[in-house]
C-alpha cells in the first residue's frame, strides 16, 4: 500500500535492513511497531517491502515527532531485539521530502 501523505514538506525515515534467520517474535513485533507508530503524534504513514533486503519508510510531520518515536519505550525494546536477534545489518536515513508526485492515488 502507498501511504497517503500531505503536501510537502514532511519527513521520511528510511529503514533498510538485512535479516538474520531468527524468526521468533519478529512478525508480531513488526506489526506492533506499525500499530504503535500510527498512534504517535506526527505520524503520517508507512510503506514496507521485503525481498532479501527489507525497506520500511515511515513519514512524519517533524523531526521532533521522529525523536519522540525513536525514544518510545516499547520501540526502544524492539530496537534492542533487532540489533541482537533479527538484523545482520541495517541503516536508518532521515530525509526531508520537498516534493512528491504520483498517479492513481
């Protein structure tokens, strides 16, 4: 699904990852993080895909909203599990979206 975002500017957090073979709790935690993020002030939407390399892009109103999400207690626990169990490598990028366009939305 393509997230319905407002007119720019807004921010994108791009999380790119390579998984380990550990599956325990991963899907449940990933679903919970989307649910939890959606309830955070400033959350605008999320898009995710995985085929070897996983890419999740979440959209936010402000850098402050992103900081609050990063510091969420339940999210901190998931981040720790990710580093210890689920990801062999990952990269997070935070970007300012200055323009967007598309068709069929």
